[in-house]
């Protein structure tokens, strides 16, 4: 709820500073055309634990958030995602997609991914052939 997709870094950074133990800004290398800047937020509350979150900004707007989790809690996080968003719209060995391709449970590398609707549909087509 504290990460509003499409919000600017100027708007979100003060809020993130209040709920993070530490923030490290990063200018990205350009390999992802959708994101130029990232805020690495340590101690962000998510699913009952303090976590590292990577908030990515493209064109000055938040469009991607990675939240690092742990393999041992995959089942618990899946249940929380299903309670919040309903059944997945896509499932593979490595991924589950929810909320019209805007929320992902990554299983090969324990993470939860949140995307804008535009990037969600880009991922759907480019990475999952849907």
C-alpha cells in the first residue's frame, strides 16, 4: 500500500525513508529500458517480515518493485497472494502471475514482483508468450 505505481521518486522517497532502515539510491546501467533509477530499501515491512525491496523508476515514475523473500516461505506467501488477488492467471515451474499480470510470485529466485499494468502485459507477452 505504501508503493503507489506511477508515483515519482520525489513523492515516494520520503515515505520509504520513514519505513525503511536504510535506502541506497542507484543509477541503473541501462540494460533495462524500462528503468533508469532504483531505490534499494532495506527493512521494508512485507508479509510479516522486514525485507529488501527494489523500487525501480522509469521516466521518473515507479513501475517495478521487487521484494526479496525466502524459499521456505513460498507456500505462505502464495496463500497471502491468493487471499489478496484470487487464483493465479498463470503458473509455471518458476512463476505465478496474479492480478492481470501485475503481481508475480517468483519461485526460482524467491521474490514477489509488482508491475504497472503496462509492464505486466509486456512481461506476459515477452517472457511468457501469452
